[in-house]
C-alpha cells in the first residue's frame, strides 16, 4: 500500500486505529493523539501495558489483546519499543503502520522496508486526520 493509500484509510468510515503509547499523561503526545483521533470520531484502541484505561476507555497491554483488528497501528513510543511492537505486528499480519515523529530510527525504518510494511514515518497523524462523519 502506498503512503497515499494509507492516508486514504483516514477517510474510510470503518477505519480502526490502535494507538501504541496512548496515555492519560497530558504531557505526552500519546495523550494528545489518542484524544484527538477519538474526538474526530475514529474508533481507537489504546495500547499501553502500563495502564488499565486511557480517557475512560480500556487500555490493552499489547496488540494481540485487542478486541478487534485495527486497520492502522499508530506508534507514539521510542524507537527501541517501536521495533519490538513491529515484530508483533508482523506476527499478527498488521502491515499498515504510522510512526509519529520520534518513534523511528534507521533500524526501525530498515525493518519496515525489509518486511513489506505499508508505513508513514515522521508525520503527525493529527495533522493528516479529519473529522469523520
């Protein structure tokens, strides 16, 4: 899938986004991104092994525990953690990923390219996402 096709997923009515690194800590981007996507009407799953809930919603310890399959996995975590979660994405067949600025490094980008992921990196999903109707 091309980067443009990934962007098109943001306009699809059935798009589900897993936010890895979602949090209630207002100082972190995982808080702003989760609330922004939820406020725009997207179905979002919070993924954070250190939280029971985010913004009043259940938080899941990892992608394998989600109650449904996300269309897109958004990363708001450091690159070292990103690589670990990407390996889980590969096992689960989740190939559409979005790396927030700071979630990637050379090793992460090489892993994505070597394993045929469709991805966007170093671009904020809040700027590209729209209010869903």
